[in-house]
């Protein structure tokens, strides 16, 4: 970030950068699901639904590692360097995915891509939260997180346009364009550690292990519940991103129709997230997050039944809001709950530990689709983690207020959550 640039002048470009970075994240997340039916038909690799689940999960394993390391590094060294390294890393390995000659090497590239993808969300959420007006932090994080859904739309449109005329592997090459964002990151993202405003944050206790502080008595309950909420949310998000087109094909739709549902899923996530995050800034973040999780459960229930096509498309949009929208709100909740000194670490660990759900989600869905022949089973499988997620979010304690009411002079405290 250029020195001397006023906050109000740089905040808009930082938000746009966050959307662009997470577009890359979303494209790389959803492209595996978008090409899933074609990958399963690619005879040289002999992939099965279980293989597809494994590929989704191994991406998430890398994501867990990347989230924890990048969240901590962002708090200690600043957000800029970890974000630049992550984008360059993603570009390299998405290009490698496009030319992988075997399923084994392709799986390795997906693991490597996952490391970079896992790093991006905690870094972007921290940067956008710190640049946002104090009364619009949930909305700004929500806007940034729509980049994930826009990336999912990009993956679906690219698959619809190119599959059949080009090998599915070539769609992974598009993700390599992440490297073009490096100059913008250098220009807009702070290079140093987050500024400490409070004397309490300079105390000896505050200089200890950041991870240990997340599990200290004052933070433990909220930390564990945030981890559980993220686990359950990512079961739904990664399960849907990997399996939704395949589930729709199994339900009797052709490939183009199934990609339409994926497009609608992401469009619903974009529009819904903007609405619910704006509402959350009015002081009802917890209640709205619970409601979004329940919307996901209801939408997947309706998708499991024969309905008019228009209603199924509406429910696909509602499922997008319930899945991606809920996780976007949880990320904002974590960022607003913790003071700046712990924000990146809290997000990194929440997404890192929570990514066990991203690992479990595709495996869970593949196990259900293999164990049960009914095409409804895959949709039912989403309902359980969505309902449990709503319950967990409802149990998160009220935000501690010490770091809000003792903010530095001239720094406005965020709205109650």
C-alpha cells in the first residue's frame, strides 16, 4: 500500500481486489465439480464417483495447511507477502493441473493448488475487514466473498462453453491467470503487521502464542464453536462444489442442465450474500447466520423432490445462499469477534481446522452416492450438516467488548453482533 494514502481513498480498491482474488479462489474451487461428469467419462483415467470425492478432499487437505500458515503469517509479517506468494503458487499449480498426464499427478497438483486456495480467504477477509468502514464490515466482507461465487459462475460458464470442444484439463489453465493480480496486491495490501491500538494488546500475555490465546478461557468456547461451524459449513460448500452437477445428472438432467443449476447456485450465493450481510451490519449477525444455514437445509430438501423447473432453479439459488452465504457470514463473524492482533490467526485456524469439513464433504457425498442408489440420497446428505451448523452458530457466546469500547481515539467500534 502506498504510504500516506488516506483510508477512504484506498478502501474501495482494496474491496475490489478482494473480489478479484476470491474470484480465482472460487473458480479453482468449483472447476473440479463443473468438469466432474466429463472427468468420470475420461477412460484413460478410469475415475469413479469415489475418485471425484478423493480429488475434492485432497484439495481441501492442502487448503487446511494453507489457511493455518497464511493466517498466522499475515498477523506476524503482514498480509501482502503471504497473499502474493499464494497467488503465484496457485497460478503455477493450476497450470500443472492442465498438463498432468496421469490421475495420480493430477491429484498431487490439486493438493498443491489447495494450499494456495486455503491461504487466500483468511488473508482477504482480514485485509477487507481492516479497510472497511466500521459500520459496514459484514457487508464488505460479504461483497468480497461474492468473488468465490463469481468464480463458481465463471467455472460453470467456462465448462458449458468449452466442454465437448476442448479437453476438460484445459479449463484448469484459466486458473493460472491469478498471477496478473500480483502488482495490485503489492500496491494495495499493507506490507507490515497489523497496527496495534490498545495498551492491552502490548501486555506480556498478549505477546504469547496467538494460537494458545484462541484457546484461553476467555476465547475457548467461541473458538471451538467457530471451528465446528466452519467444519459443517465447508462440508456443505465443498460437497456441493464437487457433486452438485453430478447429482443433477443422476437425477435425470443432461450435462448442460446440471451446469445451469450450478450457475443458479452461485448466482443465489452472490445476491443473497449481499442482502444478508447488509442486514447483519444492523446488529443481527448471529441470527441471520443461523437463518441462512436453515435455508440451505430447506432448499436441498426441495431439490430432492420432483418439482417444476422454475422452482428447482429458485431452490438451487436458495441452496447457494444457504451454503456459501452461511460460510461467508461465519468468516465475517470470526473477523469481527477478534481484535486485529488475533484476526488473521483466528481466521486461519477457523478455516484450517474447519477445512476438515472440506475434506470430509466430498468423501461423505461420494460414500452416500455409492451406498444408496436413490438420487435423493445425495440431497438428503446436505440437510444434516446444515441443520447442525445452525445449532452450533446459535450457541456462540456474545462478542467480548473489551477491545471495542477501549479502541484508540478516533477509531469507531463496530456494531454489535
